[in-house]
């Protein structure tokens, strides 16, 4: 059984390291908030990330096979719902539901 002082010291060291690791990003980001580069990236990155995710998800899509229609239909529903309601949760759930329904029933082979 470890000595009580050793156990207390280990807990204190673990707590200090955990606190430091969690506090460090906030301390490092404070000077960056006024940076024009960071402000530019914060405006442009969400659209860029979505384009990359779209390209990744559709990279192996076969539009000549019937199974390629489910992702395209789901994408159309997602975009349509988002343009109509401007609600990300509704868009994601609606597109996912269409994809699951079409993939599991209509185009299952």
C-alpha cells in the first residue's frame, strides 16, 4: 500500500497538470483574438470545412448506379431544408432520415 503522503502528492500533481492543460489553450488564445488572420479564418473556415466534408462524403458516389441516388436525395433534402428553415438540426435530421430510409428500403440490394 502506498504511503499516504505519496498518494496525496500524486493526486496534487495530477490535479495541477489537468488544470494547466485545460487552462493553457485559453491563455494562448487570448492574444490571438485580435489577430486579423484569426478573424479572417473564423469567417471563412466554416464554409471551407463544409466543402471538404461534402467532397469527402461524396467522393465514391456512383451516379450511374441506383445506390448513388440515396445520398444525392439526402443531400438535396438537407440543402432544401436548410435554405427553407435555416435550422441546422432540422436539416441534419431530415437529410439523415431520407438517406436511411432510401438506403434501407428502396435501394437495398
